[in-house]
C-alpha cells in the first residue's frame, strides 16, 4: 500500500433503479488527505454516489475501491468510512459522549481507550464541556460538530459528508466552512463532501467532481473548473458566464477564428480550447467569457453591444447589454470615478484579454449570459 | 376551582344532603359565575390567565363527581361492618377485618389475576412488537390500512368477541379438531395448553382470551413510538460499525421503550381486573379477582369485602406499576 494510492476509487461505477439510471459512469479517484467535493444540482446522482461509497447502495456495474480493496458488496458496518448525515441523525436517546462513543464501542474498543478518544475528538470540535448534554439541548451548529466528532472518532479512511451545511443559516454556514477546513487539516483525513452550493465547493475543496443528470461532467481543482470548464453545463453551473455560440471559420498557427452567431469574428488561441473540442472548420463551438473578464469600452474594436441596464453592486458595476443579434451579455466593471459609467441605451464595445475566453464544443440551449439560468437553478434548490 | 371540585366531591360522596346540598350547589354556582365574571370584566391578560382553568373545568368536574366521590364512598364502605348477613347498608366503623378477609380468602384469585395478566402482557408484547415494527418500517403505502386492521376487532363488542372464542376453542370446535387430526394432543398437553383433551376452561384459554382482547392496546402505542424513529438513525448506527441486530438493540429498541411501557400498562392494568375472559373461557379453577369482586358485589351483596378487595387490587396494581416505571427508568425515555 503506497501513501500515494487513492483512498477511494470509483471504477466505472453505474447505478440503475429499474429503467432509471441514477449514475451513468462515475470513474475517478480521491487521494489521501484530500478535501473532495461532489457538486451538482439535486437529482444529479451525487448523493447516490456517496451512498455507494458508504455502502448503503450497491453499484449495478463497476467497482467501489477503498484503500485498494474492492468493497462494492461489503455492508456499511464493515467499511472503514463514516458518514455525516444531512440532518446529522444523532441518537436522541444518548448523551453527546455516548453518541461519539457509539462507533468505538461497536468496534469493541476498550472503554478506557474509547474515553480517551472521545474526549480528544470532542476537544477537536470544541465541544468538550457539552459531553453530558442531549443532542436536543444543542444548537444546529453544535449538533453538526457532534456528528463530525462521532464520525471522526473512528479514524475512518474517508469521511463522507452529505450536504452537511444545508440545514444551517447563512452566517453559521460560513463559520462552519472555515471550521470544517480547520478540522480537516487537524485530523488529516480524506473528506468527501456532497453539495449543491457551487460557492461552498469552490472555497472549500481541493478538487471538485461536477455532476449532472447522473454523469460526471468534470473532475478538477476549483481554478480548473472555473477557468477551463470542459462542458457547457460546467461553464453555466459554476459562476456566471457569457456563452457566445459560433462556428469555426479557420485554424492556423495556433489561432482559431470563430464566426459568432451575431456575425462578428473572434480569434482565440488554441491553448484556450477545451481538451476534446473539435476545432475543424465548420464545427459548432461556444466561446465562454466570464463577466469579470469582459471589458467595456467605446471607440475600440470589439463586439458591438447596446447597454440595456446597469446595476450598482458596491464593489463593481454590473452592466447588462445586448449584442446585434439580441443575445444578452453581462460585464462586471470596476467602480472607477474617473470614467463615466455607460448609460442604458449607449452603444459600446466588449473586448477581453487573450487569456480570458475559453472555447467549448457544441451550442448552449440559450445563448448569452447564464446569470439568469444560475439564479433559477439556485431558486429551484 | 377548589370550591367547585370540593363541592362536587362532597355532593357525590354524600357528605351533604337536603338543604345543605342546595347550599353547596349554590356555592359552586357562585364560584363558577365568579370565574366567568372575572374573565368577562378582566382584560386580555386576565382572560389568558384564566383560560387553562376554564379548559380544565369539564374534566375536573367529571373526575370529581364520577371518580373521586365514588372512590370516597368505596373507601368508607370498605371500612364498614355488616351487622348481619342481610344488612345492606353497613355503617362506617374502621372495620379493617374486611381487608383481612379480602387477603386471606381470595389469595389464589389475586395470584391468578396477576399471573394471567402478566402472561397476557408478555404474550401481547411478543406478538405485538414485531407486528408494530413491520407496520411502522415496512408498511409503506399500506401503513394506514394495516393499522386500521389492528383496530377492526373493536367494531364488534368485547363480549361477542369473547363468546366467539368459546366456539373456536370448543371440544367440537375447529382448533381441537385440527389438533386431533394432526395427532399432536400430547404436545399441547405437555405444554399445559390442553387439559384432558380440552382447550376450553383451561388457564391457557383465559390467557389466550386476554391476549387476544388486549393486543391492539399493545400494538398501537408501540407503533406510535416506532413510527417516530428516523430511519436514518438505523443507517447511522450501521455506518458506525453496528450490525442490523446491533442497530436494533442500541437504537430502535431503546427509543421504542416508551411505547412498550405505555402498551404494557394499557394491557396489564385492565387484564388484572378483567372478569369476562375468566367467566366465559375459564372454569372455577381459573377465577380471577375480577370475578370474585363481581360475585361479592352482585351475588353475595357483601359490599364491605367487595370494596376492600377492589382497594387491594388497586393498590397492588399501583405499586407494581411504580416498580415497573422505576425499573424501566421512564425519565430516561425523553
């Protein structure tokens, strides 16, 4: 067993309920000590994948490997992973101490060793003085930490967290994000974290698997996922983006020229293209530009845009405009008192740095800004 | 409130009669009207403060008039002495002899009552717990239908159901017939379920009747406490290295104990005082204390001894319930 071997490995895992495919093909590894997030909208298969790692569900096809051993058919109580459940699932008839001691006692670890471990772990989650309380006497954040301690006290190979922050209010959630990172650094255990909140995933994880409709769309570091999304879903789901559909006009010398749907032509370096994208002449592609990378100007060469709305956001100005073919685009402009803010109705141009755009294969369902789409996704959750 | 309650007890217990009763009644009326008037003229705060008493009034009046007052009369009767066999209005005279009679003459009946009631409680628990468990956790969309089926026997009178058992257990009945056909009489004889080839008029028949009649009272409270248990707690226990059996023992069972406790009381208490099953399914060798009390009251017309027996039954049940509560550690059960 090598220290660099993955702790969890999903080997072409598929899960099917009747004719419904919950997970199409999950195939990725999670390394030792990693903070790994599975991100996606509800129903994307992330919780099912987590349950297969925990042992509550068995894969229809493929293998779940834990520390190099195939555990696909091993029941949960024989797997060295522990779960922090969505609503914590603390035992209401037991004290905090007994809750945390549940795992070690079930493993028949001696009572003295159990006591030592439990009080150690209660100190890690800063609940030392609450050992004799009942879960019902604790706040949501404290219950959450009991759930963490109850799982971590068993020194699992991996800790699985199912939407652990969803039940907390915003302030507490932000505090717990920092607390979770601290605890993870302190104990050095692999965390596998399921969330639908892209902000949570981006700020906390070392790597993210973005899932949609049972498929793993992309696995990568937060910066990778944000800057170099490999699919239109990832580009739209993570942050907001302007998706400009077009067709490849020509490729020469590492520069791809793309005719946008509105008629304009843009040139993008071929290093700014997704890995598997087809950039042969005539191929359908989409140019993604993040709002914060779109530079608004006048009297410079670029995409012609007519400003329709401006929104003051404190640190920046959000400018909404429409291209000549009526596609909505959004730009974030820094607040600069020396420059006049564009007014609705004004004609401007949009440009960007050579490293800003990213080319993806295919065309999006709706062209232009995804901000509204993201808002509707979040509202649906 | 106190005036009203005391008035109700004194009227019901017969402490006052004639003109005094009218006085007590008008005192009660004044007290009630006083409360109503205070609520009427008082502000929102006063009304809110008085509301609980208003809501308690029907219950308290009912209990005072039909429970506390008769209880007092019975206590008085149990310490009264009959001057002769035909004295039907014995007078109060601290006559503790009634209790001595109740305890010495009816020892076997008391013993049988508690043994039968305990056996029925254990049997209803053994039959009812798995049933409640399946309905609560595996019932799915049929949960309410299954629960309804548990309550279906209540649509027929208790007496009729017990009489129906006479037919089932009769010497020519289907069950004895089946046992004979299978040739396993010896097994049943050995288990003391059958006696001389008969199922009727045996202790087993009485215990069986009690078990059948009180089974829903065990199932329903256990179902309620099981249904409240979040299935994810079982997942959590298995995630924390417990087997399915371990998860049941450490999570489901302790969390369902309040239901087991309530169910046991609902079965044991009425079963200990029951006389219907012993009368219809038993024999003179299986009489329970309920039968003896009924006999003393209605046939012998020996009210002092009958009331003394009732009090002994009541206090033994109370003590055993308290011991049981202590043993079960109810304060641990939320």
